[in-house]
């Protein structure tokens, strides 16, 4: 019997010795009496050292629990322990089985962490909040410090979030934040953003690595105070682009990052990046909506003011029919405010064309000082009306360039009007032009209200208004300076703004490339001939436009007839009476294009000059008008002098006056 029992125990011991699980046999008082080889390996100690030692019993027989196993000269393990009652060598004992579940627990914790991270990141669309939450997630599981740097421009990065696992008693976080140029050092961190960073472990944080986390000596001192020993650098990639970088820093003596930690950090970054990107897109969308609403409010303000003047002036005309002086003054108001509204519309359309790359310059040899002089003449009423002193200094030599004189005049006009508008009464405006090497430098400065430091970097943005006060004293839609920059850049030049601050004036410097040859062809001749009276037919369905234009042309010495639809216009042209027909395009019945096509079919109508006068100003509209048989294409509102020039022409013209640039898409 004893032999059989001994044989059974030997077989049991043999099974235990071969078990992959650790087995520890304990007396009821907790003293170890036996350990198998797997337990020796798990505890990193031999049986001779373990037998006779006390072994804590954290669970009751029959139950299973997890315990942390501290090992000699090795990392701690997590073991799943089950305790059962048994007989061992004739004494009541416990048999404890230990199963290494360290990897399983690590995977489970990582999964729970990533699920929690997804929930946390999905809880907000606020950009700053999302960044802060992402950094806090990192320090809750992976780091003592987390730094998040976001790319905000091609060459600019901003450290937008800094988090620490424990309380930042030293106040280091604010010293680490800020906006910086991206270092052109590809060794570590920020510099790698220029080339596309890959996840990496920095096992030992060297002085060179820490130096690449800082952009100035003061920040480097703060970096050193983090006591960083090991680090991970992980990119934030959204929509196929690296939008930022997460730096995981460890200051613990026992924590050294490994491939498992890097894999978890990379997976966290994979969830963080789209959350941050979505928050930023949401913020940009909100900003776009806010700016749209502000723009619409500005547009309403800017249009209602001249409309109010025009409407009131019309009422005044009826009340003072016999007062010639008052009528003249009122007519001036209507004309000025109408031109102001036309300029607002032109600016908006120009901005739309330029931003979509659908504008072409009509370059020719010009003297830049002549273009400046034309702009000064156009702006002189605004400058003199405010009592400003104007100082002009041109170089002794001509500044010859290949440029679009109309567009450059628009540039200088905008800058001069702004100078007059944003300078208090009786101020000073200076215009200086000079040559610097192969460039012309034109500086327009004033002693006006100036530009705030925060507004200066955004002054050329579309619809940006440094003055958002309710009175809108400056006026404008916030597109003039955007047009200035885009038009100058189209000429191969640059423009910069400067201001010492509020109340200290502003300065705008335009740089334009000069022509290699100084010879400049003469500009187009402006006709000064007296108007020649001719028989004019107006085909226009808008009653007010038709009657006003009829009166203007009659006063200018022309014989005028007017009709309201396409068929009547065609009949009048076929009658042979008109020498010139001003034809609207959007007519009831048959449109203006059809009127021209049908009129040209008759041999008797070949000498009549057909002029399209329309609100349609796209290049394709002009091409269609000329293809239909029109000799000229004018866009409403047309300047009376331009119209007179067309009427006075002795030969039929194939021109467009006041129309949009090629590639634009203006509508009526």
C-alpha cells in the first residue's frame, strides 16, 4: 500500500515537474515545501532558495486571482494564481498554480486604453480641448510628459499641448508652448516634419536630442528640468499628411521604452490625428461661417449707404426741380454713389477671379511713375477732401516695366484710398518711388490710425477687417488689400505692410520687377474730340435704364430712339434708321444675340454698329457677342466717356469695354 502511494506521488511530482505552469506547494502556514522548474523560472530563483520561505496566500482555496510577481534581476510579472487544498508528503498543504498572464493583461489593458481614448477624443470638437485631452491620455498610460506640436504652415509649427502625469508644480508647461519656425535639423523631432517622420524610440535621451526639442536657450533649460531619460517620437497623420508630432517623454528610472510601448503610442496617435484634424476643420468651418456672416453684414452696410444716398437724392430731385445748383449737387451725389457701388462689385468679382486663377494680365511697356500719377489723379478728391498733405517723390530716371497699367493703377488706387480713409483729417500721405537694383520700390505711407500688431499678419487676408466696430468708420469690404497682394504677385512682385502700432501710421511697400530695356512704347491715345451726334437706337427692357440712357445721349447731342424688347429692336434696325444700336442681351422675346444674328443676315444692315450693353461680363459672353455680330461689348454700368468713345468711333470696333478679365465668370 505504501509503495503504491509513493508511486502515485512520484507520478504526480513528475507531472508537476513537466508542467508549463508554475507550481508551488505550501504548508497550511504558508511555508514553501516544493517548487517546480516552471515556478523557479517564473520567480527567477532556485528551489534551494525558495523552499522554507514564506509565501503569501492572497486568495482562498478554490478561487483564482491575479498577483504581481516580483523577480530577482528581472521585470515583474503578472500571474494568475489558483489555490487548492491537497496532501503533500502526508501533510495537509496548499497547491498553488501560477500562470504567467503578463502579455494577456498587457493586451487587455492596451485595448481598454484605446477604447477609452476613442471615447474621450470623440467627446469634443473643440480644437484646444481635443489637443489637451490627447496629451492627457498619453501621460495616463505611456509617458511622464507629452508634447504635441502641430504644423500650422509650411515652415511654422506650434506646440499646442503639454501635459504631465503629476502636478506641474514647477510651471514648466507654459514655458514649453509657443509658435516656432520648423527647425531645419532632420535628426530628431520637429525637424523631421520637413521630411516625414517615422515612429521611433530614443532609448537614451541625449543632450543632442533634448536640444532638438527646444527652439531657444530658455526653452532648453525648461526641457532639461523635465529630466527626460527615454522618449518616443510618433507622427500625427491625417488625410495622408503629417499634421503634427507627439513626443512621449519618460523621466522614470525604471521606464525604458520598447517596441511594445512604441506600438501602443503609434496606435494612440492613429486615433488622435483624425480627432485633432476634425476638430481643426470644424474650427475652420466655424471661422468661415463667422467671417461669412461678418462679410454679409459689411456688404449690407456698404451697399445700403450709397443706396440710401441715391434714393434720397432721387426724392430731392423731384422736390427741387427749379433749383439748378441743387440739381447739380444732387446729380453729383447720385453719380459718386453709383460709382462707389460699381467699385464694390468690381472688387468682389476681381477677388473671385484672382483666387480661382482666372485672371490674365494685359501687359505692355509702361513707366510706373505714369501709372502712379494716374492713380493720384483718381484719388486726389478723396485726399484733398480730407485736407491731407500729399508728398510725392519720384526718381530722376524712369521706372520702366512690363505690366498691366490698369491693374497696377488699381493697386496704387487701393493703397492711396486706404491711406486717405484711415488717416485723420489734415493728415500726411507720402508716395515715394525708387529703383533698387532690378526692382522698383513704391512706398505709400501715412500718419493715420495704424495697424495693431495682431492684425498686421492678417491684413492681406480676404474680408479681414482690423476695425470691426459698429460704426464701421473706415468702410469697405476687406478685399482691397487682398487684391493688391494678388495683383502685385501676378506681376512677379511683392507687397509688405508695416506699422509701429495704433495711432502711429502705416506703410505699404510694393516691389515690382523692372524691364531690362528702358524704352517704353507710348500708351493708348485718349480721344479728346468733341462728341459727334449720330442716330442711336436703345434696345433695353429695364424702363429706368432705358429712359436715363436715352436722356443722357440726347443731351450729348445724339438722336435717340428706344424700344423695350428684341423684336421691336430688330424691326427698328431693319428699318435702316439707326447708325448705332445699343442692345441689351437679356431681352424678352428674342435675346440680344439673336437680334444681332438676324440683323446681320440683311445686306442693308451691315453698316449699322451693334453694341452689346449688358450685365453679362464673362469672357465667353464677350466672345459670344462678337460672334453673333456685335461690334463692341460694354458691361453695365458703363462710364459715359467710354460709351461716347465707342459712339464717336469712325470704324466698327471689335472691343470690350468694362468687361471682365479672361477666365472670369461674372453674371448679370
